[in-house]
């Protein structure tokens, strides 16, 4: 990786550009910088979620995710570089299978609500989707590996599942959308 920061206020970005890890400078509104920013925001949102009470296994998983998101940010900051490895996807797949197996099948859409921890997990899910869209937009302009896009896609799914897990942590449940179909089924019964 490039040089580690020793000084934060360098003033080199005052002109609307920022430095990448390979020492090139790009506009702060470039697709690459947007993707890096969305990944950074996602990592910060997961940090906020980690302030909440949760099972130790979920906590350890989310800390590992934060490290992988830092790898992803580093990869995005150095064009052509690879830091996020395919085994990071396997960790998400295994966690998805493990946690999804404990949940009842969904019969209806759920709202991004419930406990504070679950609601924060839903915020992480939506930021992950935005980061994924930013990576897809960058892929259309520049060659990228598949792993960043796949990781963000899988992570957003995992955050949805973890929101459901966190809603059940103290005996709670999902908050179901009151659709016309559900309202009609309730009046029939």
C-alpha cells in the first residue's frame, strides 16, 4: 500500500482533488472516490452498530467485516490492486447460512424497524447497497475485480439477516409491512 498518513490536514485537497494510494490525483467527485466514500460510510455505520448489545458471534463477525471493508477501501484506492480476497466471500456465505437457518421463513415484507440494533443493521444494509451501486458504476468506467461487487452484494444480504437476528435477540420479532393482502387475510379470518 501507499504511504501511511502522518499528517491529516495537508491542504492538498483544497482544489477539489484527492490522492489515491498510487499517488495519482483525481477529482473528489470521481466514480472511484464515490465508491471509496460509500465503503467508508458503510464501515462507519457498522462501527455505530457495534455500539449496541448483540451476541458475541455477531460482534466478532461484524469486526471481521470492518477489516474486510478496510481492505476493500484500500483496493479501491489503488487502481489495479487486490486486497479483498475471495475467502472473505466465503465467510459471508457461511454466516448467511448459519444465521438464516435460525430464522422463520418470511411470509411478507418487513419494515426496516424493530430494535435500535436491528434498525442500525438495516441502515448498514442500505448503505451497502449504495456502495454496491457505486462499485458497479465504477466497473462500467474502469476494470475491477469481481470480488468487491460480490462482497458488497452479499454483505447487504447478511445485514438484512442480522437485522432479523437482532430483532429476536430479546424475544422480539420482525416488523411486518401491513400490505393490502395481509389486511384482506386478517378480515377473512
